[in-house]
C-alpha cells in the first residue's frame, strides 16, 4: 500500500501540472499575439517569446511557479524602440538586455531590485498602463493610432469611429469581465472573449481589419550586430532594468500566492537573462515574468515547473501547426484585450487608496506616471526614484530644535534638509551664555556641522560664551 501511494502521488501531481499548463496556454496565446501587434512587430514573434519563456526559462532554476513571456508592461518600450531604431535592431537590443540581466544575476544584484520604492513601481505601471490604453483606443474603434502620446490625446476629440470595430471590442471586454463571475471561470475569460467575438466577426463582419500573419521562418532571424550604436546600447540597458524589475516584483507577488519553494532572485534574474538572450538571437520580443499568467498558473493548481514548461510546448505546437488561426482575429478584439490589460496596470483604485493614506507617496505615483506619459519611461522612472529618495531623506531627517532655559537642545538627525529651520532658531537666540546640547543628535551631516561651527564662532566674536555638549 505504501509503495502504491508513493507511485500515485507524483502522477496526481503531474496531472495537476498538465491541467494548469493548458489554462496558462489559453491565457498566454491571445496576450502573446496582442502584445506583439501593439508593439509593432509580427504577431508570431510574440508566440516565439512565449515559447522561450515557457520551455527555456521554465526549465531554469529561480522561481518554480511564475510564468514568463511577452508582457504588456514592455509594449510601450518595444514600440518606441522599433519606431526609433527599426525592427531590425530589436534583436540586438533584446540580446544586449538579456546579457546584462545575466551579468546582474551573476553579480548577485537580484535582491536589490526589491529595494525600489513601491510608489515608484506603482507609478511606472500606471504610466505604462495609461500609455497602453491611449494607444489601443484607436485600433479598438477601427482607427490608426498617431505616433506621439500628445497626438493620441488630442486626436481623441476628432476620432473617426467604426461601429463594427467598437461593437466587437466592447463585447470582448464585457465577456472577459462577466465570464469571471460564472462557474466556468476555470476557462480564461480572455480566451472566451477572443473566440466568441472572432467567430461573430467571421459570420457578420467579414470586412473588419484582422491580424496580419507572416512566415515564421522569415520573421525569425539572427540579430545584425553591425547596427550596434550608443542609442541601441542605452535602449538595451533600459530594457534590462525594466524587465528585471517587473520580473522580480512579479516573483515577490507570486511567492505570496503559494506555500511552495520561494524564489531565488539572483538565479531567477539569470534565467530571465538567458531567455532574453535567446529571444534576441531569434529577433523576437523581450520577456518578463507575467503576473497574469503566473497567477493563473497558481490558481489552476500547478505544483512544479512542469506546468510552465508544457505551456511553452503548447504554444510551440500552435505556432508551428495552426498559425493561420491568428489571422482570423480582428484587430479591434486584440486591442480590447490590451485596453483591459492597460486598465489593470493603471490601478486607479490602488492609486486613490494610496493618495488617501499618504499624500506624499501618492504624489510620487502621479509624478512618475505623468512623466512617463509626457516624456518617456526612463525619464519618468528616474525622476520618480529621485523623488522617492528625497521623500525618504526628508522623513528620516527629523530634527527637534528646542530653546531651553540655558541654551539650545538638538535631537534627531541634523541634515541639510533641516538646515533652514535650524538657522532660524539659532539666529533668534540672544543671551550672554548659551549651552548647546548636541548629545541627542544621532547624525550630524557636514552642512549642519559647518553651520553650527560658524554660528559658534560668530557668537564668540560677539562676546558671548558658548558651551558645546555632546560633540
């Protein structure tokens, strides 16, 4: 009996992984295609990235249950890169990003990505979500999206709408939302929405715009390293940092969803780098760990890496055997899927809750997201990080300056941020003998130290006596 149970348990575990792999495959397929189309690259390249993320990254150590592939969060980056450098340079950029990720993982930098302020991360995701929604509103209504974000905003006023495209897009979103409330929600709502609206379009709207599908053998190609220049290197660095951050944030979230082995962050970073290096060699999209697929994997009962590997196998079989099915999907339907994904990234409810709890943190979210929309992802994220550092410095530099009966007492952290208030108090001290008590100061930076020394010297030159305590 004991040996029978021992033989049966692994089989039961693997059956659970098999079922979970099918669920993740059904979630991943439309998202792989949609992210590729929104990024301005052939649809099949998105599936290639999903295959690499499933089979290659799935076999490597790091995280056991999170699933990798093309992510909506990188859509804006890829679209900008393709627009600036051409699709021929995409492979070089992704190859460089993957190599940098491998180096960062080997240098044990994985844990440091978790030190980024959550408000900056939320602002980054909100900004990406807003740009994604703005860009996909146009194909959702059957129109061509303008080039710049500002043109997309101003163009909404005079947007020409195709009723058929709007109907298909809105129906897709409605089905996706309502399906989650049904007993059959084990089947992904995104798949149901795409299949139903694609079938309706085939019957009632044969002229609606559909996805263009090319030859996989033509679209997959080795990167041309002769295109390498400083602009491409800079873009590759941005890809590596954003993809790494998104993957490791996803890992932290997925670890909270299950009680299995925890993610080993440095190894996961190496795994993501290997996957992106291979994607670069194939000229495909960059990858990250994707929270949507990962959560679907956990919720479907996955127990081992087998589920994510098998989901990559199913994607490979699909792109090899049935690529013509992609050409049946209306553009407006995939745009609706991405508008829904962008709206979830935007997270308005979370932003409002954070604003009510901490106005300063909420302001960092708004600042980061606004700059991403108004400028670019790198500028918005860097300024957001700077704002978060300044806020932290302000919070930790709490200094109490109290005028006592015989002088002045300082307690806390005396940094340059508190220098104006300190000088105002010292300038108001007018007595012959001053006892300055610094014993309660935990940290005294150079700016405050020099200011105190200067004030002491000026006071003594004016004929007052100053007694320093604790310094």
